[in-house]
C-alpha cells in the first residue's frame, strides 16, 4: 500500500501544469520537436479535433470544472463554420454569404431544428503551423495557448455553463499553411 501511495504522490506531483495553463507543462514529445511542410500535409483534422478536445478537458479539470461531453450536433455546427473559414482563408464568426447560417446560433439551429441543445458560445481561430515550430509546441498545445491567452476565449472554455462541445478543424490546401479551428459550446 505504501508503494501504491508513493506512486500516486509521484504521479500527482508530476502533473504540476504551472502558471495556470496545463498545456505549458504537458509532457514533451519524444526526441526533438520538428515539424515541416510534409508533416503538415499528413495532419488529420479529425484526430487533431480529438486531441484539442482532450487538452480542453485537461484544462477544465485543472481549473476545477467538469469535463465537456463531445457532441456530434455541436460538431456539425462547428464544421459548417470551419469549412466556411477555410473557404475564405479567414477566421470569423459571421457568414456573410448565407443569411440562414450567418451567426453561430443560426448554424446550430440548422443542425438542431428542435432546439435540443442550448447554444452557449463559439470560438474560432486560424493558426499557422510555422508558429508551432518556433514555439516548440505541439499543434494541440499551441491551439490551447492561443485560446488561453485570449481572455474572452479563456472565459468561454472556463464557463461552467457549458457542458458540451463540438470541434471541427480543417487544414489549408495548396499554399495555405494554416489550420482553422472552430469549437461550439452548448448545454
């Protein structure tokens, strides 16, 4: 039992994320960190979405909140906007080309017409993968860093009002070396 307690204490003491951002002290990747354009081309938006979902929940647990539940309806709403951001090569919350999908609540309503999910917030970002190289961060850590450093985005992630999340990520094509992240929060 003493050995088990010692292992537990060592594990818990090793989880010190420090400075309020668990992504800052997340276990480093094996070997030196390097990402080039070829690595970017191999990225999969779905697996990256799952990683962002995990790191958001790590952060929420760190600040004493319950984990978010991944919701496919919210993911569909996020996907509508992420695809739009990719098409215009810009991060935005408003769609100017479609009045039925103009705002985040309208997009959620388009995939949830019965209003089962209560819309809480949407966060969106476009990120250049080159910044992850210079900051020596994984893409998921970098995404959390960006949202964490924005007070309004951090407040959304830290809101106890949200219990569900949907995330969609698209990477740029051809000469667009960015990836577009949209997360929709609901209850």
